[in-house]
């Protein structure tokens, strides 16, 4: 029988092991969630709101232990892990505090006596979630789904199983009905069967584009709604009139937070040639100053990567890009010390089509691409199969607004670092997926958007 295993990426030691659930076990979890959801959808909105507020309270009360689990299982620096828990609590509070407005009927004038759109739950949502934000990815999908009246069955990444179990404990502490938020510890081979299960009405998946294609095919075959948040190779455009110092500092944060293991990390720095040398010099200085070490040390800014296989794949991308003519500015070598560390790395004079420009680099590697003008910058930004987020740095915000409309991405941040926000929709286009999470739009993705039409009646 296959096992689910967690390995601490800082020590390379096994810290958790359990047998993977088989079909009878995860099937029973889905069945329990179906029964709980049937009662939950009839629960008054006021009580569903209070449950989310209690979940936020539980997250805040157990902030330190939750953050420590994140750091131990996937290597995130503890300061960032604490921030992840805070964001989860804030998101639960946001949906609870705005539930009445977000779920209010929309009255629309027509030839009816009354016509309106109402938002009903779909049923039970299967959440297939990744390891890089093991609490946040789950909460940003589950909080709005639960508020609408859905149930959630979680199939988490195996290397963060203790985080998954902790989320289940928090749901119980918040007083959610037994089984409404159900945690399954099983292998990826079980996902197809879970999607096909009659109790699952929709699927939300965050992860790589190749796996997303498989999930989409399986859900499509079963005619089940799906939201896919997939890979990204986000452009970070610096125009000639930008403040280079401010942009460089933001670029370091945008590329290296979570040790670069984020779909919305800035991966391609597209810089106008007149400021490229100054930007390259400053970002190199700032990158070299990052503190790498034990992720449980509050001073650490760069922890290990989650797995050695990811590190080796990233290093190969760096070597291939150098072989294609890019210049290594800093980093680029695998350390001999314990842990899956990879140094913050920068490549300059990267050209479109080189590996670091054409592929997603899921780790602490940034690529500097030099362009002649803003028009070429937008063209290069769009020269990718991905379309998740983008950043644009300039003093001319009116011009930036025009340029933003030509950038093929689900979000464009002008003079800011791309980030998800519970108040705003989040998602991508092209090979970065479809559907939206967060905001009012994310709330409605797993709703039955139902028209209710009332006629004049019979005389």
C-alpha cells in the first residue's frame, strides 16, 4: 500500500508518514461531505458567517503552530509562514463581513413582475491543492465556497499532509459540521476517481499546467465545473522613467518571496535599455544581500526549496540558459550544505526563447531581458504561453493604464508587486488557467447563478 511522506527540506529528514487512503476511505469522506452539505446549505447565512469568523479566530489563536508546520514541511521562512496564516484569517473575516452584500439577490428589470438572479450552492467541491502555500491556497478556495453553502473535500499535496490535517482540526474547532470540510490523504492516482464520484459537483485545482490539463480533461468528461489556477512566467516591466531603486527593491521581493516558489512571482524582468544597466547592478546588490539559512530563524529571508528534484530541475534551466548566451550575475551553484537550498540567482542578457524566458522557473532565479522601448516590452511580456500576473513600473500612470490593457494577463499591477487579495478576483488566461478565485467573482464560481422569474399570474 503506498505511503504519504513529508520530508523536512531544511534537514532532509522524514518527519511524517502514513498509508494513503484507498477508494473506500476517500469515498466515505465524500459521502459524509455530501450529507453535511445538504444540511449546511439550509443553514442561515448568519450562521455560516459566524462559522467563518470562528475559523479566523482559530487561525489566529494557533498562528505560531500553523506557521511552524508550514516551515517544517515545505521550507518557507517562518516570517513569511506567519504572514500566510494572517492572510488566511483576514480572508475568512472578509467573506464573513461582506457576505450579505456579496450574496444579495440581483434584481433585474424585465417584462416580469419580478426577475432576479440568486446564488445557490452547487454541492461539494473537490479542492486539489499544492504545497507552496499550504494554508493559503486552501483557505482562498474554501472560505467563499463554504460561505455560499458548499462542502469541500481537500486532496492536498502529500508533502504537506500535516498542514492538511491541521486545516481539518481548525475546521472542527470553528464548529463546522462534521465532514463538511473533509481532508483526504491519498495519492494523485486517486484524483480521477474522486472527480468522477457522484458526490463531487465541481473541482478547483492549483498547480502546474500539465497536471491542469489532465484535471480539466477528467472534470470535463464528467461535465463538472472547474477552476484552474496554473503556472506563470510573470513579466516585471521597468520603463525608462521608472524609479530604478524602488523598482529594484520591489523586484527582489517579487522574485524571491517564498524562495521563488510561487506562480505569481516575477520571473522575467523586462527593462528598457536606457535603465537596464542601473537596474541590473542594483538588483544584483540587493539579491546578494538576502539572508539564506534555517527557515525557522526569523532573520532568514531565503529558505530551502521544497524538494531536491525541484532544485535539480531549476539548476538545469540555469545551466541551459547560460549555454544559450545569458550572463550569470550571482548564484547559480548548488550548495554542499544540508538542505535543498539554492542561492538567489540572476541571469542577465536573457533573450526571448532562451530557457529562463520561455519556461516557468519555479524557484529563486530571475531573468533580465533588455528591450528598446515600451512597445517592445509589452510584446516580450506577451511572448509566453502563460498569462497569470504582470507588473509595470513607470511614473506615467496614464500611459501605464493604456499599456496594461494590452498585456495578456489576469492581473496587471502598476507600480506594485503582484499579489492575491481577497477583495479582488484572481486567476489567469492562456496556459495559466481559467476561472477566478477571490472577490465577488470567486464567490460566484461555485454558485448556481440562478434566474428566478415571476410572471403576472393567471386572471
